[in-house]
């Protein structure tokens, strides 16, 4: 039977199509300042909320801020710490003092507030101001925690900046690579106040040009940028970056396929089967026009057990937690529900992409073993059946229903509750959900970032330990690891802690996520990295 479109629906679709044509055709029909091969175009589904690095909390803001600002250090695509405005640094033997030696050729973007020359050189005093602002209660930056282990910081002179830590923290340089730690000019920030969010001035490869909120954001090339490529050419290569804000992901896909966008991130269920095969490869009809990149992403998708509280419920049993981990096929789940985007989490909680991931044996699909564990629990507790509740949001309902079917085979009755994301976050933080869907994306590239979720002094609501997992040996190893300056010893400690998590099973790791990027064939130099940071200074068209 054919589908007959109602006149009202047809009229609405026509209006949407017409609006899209106006937005994109008006841009293309207008005389532009730069050739198309010098402009990089991408879309954000939701509006960027701020171009102030102190508020670079989520990816939409971070990607834009990364084009405008620099910090002391930066990460390469392999997550190695590299120089940025600090050309080198020294760390004291006790791991507490960091002394940074700044470049002398870094200038802020041109602005009338700098006076006659319209710019000025960045000094260590600018970092002193920027970090004071980051931790200021009046600013209320969500990134203030980055400096919580810092005792003092100060500029010794224009080119030397010193930071003293309260205790050694080997992942500190990785923390400083976060966009929160970008340098900003005092005179511009103080002139604009809260409106600095929409009048940004930094040192990055691109400078701010235009922002019509919810419509378009434009950056232009910074001709005074200090970085060069391997052939001694100054970066960036592009003349401009143009960001649109189409909220509908299918509309974004159509614009990308038509060549109106140069780049598209991730895959939405509404078009994944049009773009990808079931094995996760690009379908043949797009292979001549589109390039797909996939790589490890520092994101572990999991279900957590809340182990706090006094009641003796079923998930307090390690046997049941292990049975659930053994009782469903992660490989099948990734293949059929995620088009092979992701890696089955068979190797613990620390994801692929970090040095402390070592492929140790975790949970694989062993239904017979799961059945034995369930039967033992029923016998020991004189029960006829075992029931558990999983709470998720609608985006992950398919995964939880898959587990529901698989676990029924091993003797576990699973009820799946679907609630809004905001309610899920609140319930998870308050310990109201026995089994909850969650994910953890690394704030900085170190295994400690994942293991901190299980340290007993980090119980929610004062920390990220949502499961309220507590283990004395784990805590001792964790406390030892955060003071260990030797990287190899620290990684070995991380792996011991991960093996404790595998055995005690406070979580059900589902899969290690992947970054997936699509670009037009003429885009070169766009790398891929496990923190999914968009870096455009190396891009050519």
C-alpha cells in the first residue's frame, strides 16, 4: 500500500526544503571574498553557547574555541603532549614544580583595544591573569577544577611561567592541554565582561569574524599565527571557517552529500544504513566522493550497578553482576546495532586509545557460565527467579532491549525503564537507579581519568563514583598511582586496578566507542584523534 502524504505535511516539508535552499543558495549566490577551496564548512546541530575558553565545556564549544585560542601545551593526534606557546618546560624531580619557557613570537589577534599597533605580544603575565580568571568564583567557569591541585602559579618574568602542585600529578600536562587553559588578554576580557563570549580574542590559527547565533559563525585566517609546518610554511592554509547550525541531522546529511559541507561527524540512525554497510564500511555509491575515517575514541559506554545503600538487593551479588557480563554477545550487539562503529568492551573499563589499555581478558560471551552463576545464586538464596531493572534513555533503548533478550536465555528476567536524559543523570547522581546506562568520555588522556570513577573517596554527589564501589586494595593502588612519576610503573598500577574492576564487576562495559569522520574527497590534512578534537590549522582543500 502506498503512503499518501497529507496536504498539511506536504506543505510543511515544502517550506523546510525552501528554507534550506534559501540559506545555502543565498550564501553561494552572493559574491564571496575567498575561493571555495579556501573555506572549510561544517555544521553544528545545537547552538554554540560561548566562544570564551573558560566555558569550553562540551564538544560544540571546544571545537570552535580550539580554532581561536592556544595554551601552554597541546596534544598531537597520538595524544602526546607537544609545545604550543610554551616552547619547552622543566619538571622538578619530585614532580611538583613545572617551569614553562614561553615563545617570544606569539601575538594576540588584532583588536582596537590594543591601541595603535592593534596587537601585542603574549607574556607569562597573560597566563597568570588567565588562570586567575579560570578559578575566580565571579567567573564561575566549569573548568576551574583543572587547577584544583595547583598550589601556586606566577610569572617570573615575561617569558617564564611557574606552577607548583600540592602533590605530584603525572597527568598534569595533559590537563593543561584542555581549552579551559587557553590564554586570553586582560584588556579585552575586562572591556567586554560577559560579552567576551561573543567577542573573542585569542592567539589561534583563526580569528573571529561574525556570529549570528543559531544561524552562522565565521572565522578568518590569522595571518600572524606563529606555528609552521614541516616545510617552514606558516599555518593555517585555509582562509576561512564557516559553521552553520542546522538542527536536523538528516538535513545536514543531505547538505553534505550535495557538497555544501566539507565535513560531517558521526552517524545518525536516520541515515546510517544509507551511508554504511552492516560491517561498518562506506557504501560503494559514495566511495568516489567521500572519505571515511574511523579511530579509537576515549569513551567507554557501560551500564553501572549502584552498590551503595543498606538494602541487600540482587545486584549486590557479584555472581549476578558477573552473570550479566557473561550473558550477552557484545560482538553481535556492535555488528547489528552499531554497524561495527565501536569495539566490543571485552577488555576492562579503560578504553582503546590509552597506553594503559593492554587487552587483558575481561568478559566475553559465555552463556553457559552465566547460567551456572544465576542458578547458584537462586539456590543459595532459595529463589525461583531473578529479576533486575535497567534504566536508560531512548537513545540506548535498542542496546538494553538486546541485552534483555539475551539475558532471558540465561535465566535473568530484565525490565527496561526508559526515562528522559536529564532524569537519568539526576537518578544516577542520587543513587536512585539500581542499574543505569552511562558513558565516560576522557577529560584528559590518562587512565587515571577512568579509574577515578571507582575510588571510594569520589562517591557522588561529591565525585564521579556513581556506583559507590569501594575496595581497599583498589584505593591503595589508586593513591599510589597518582603520585608515581614513572610512566611505566603508573601504567602497570592502572592495569592492576582495571583487573580488580573486571573481577568485582561494578559495571558492565558495553563497547569502546570510535571516532568516525566523513569528508569530501578534496579535503586533506584533517587528522583523527582519540579525544575527537577538531583541528583545522593543517587542513587544505
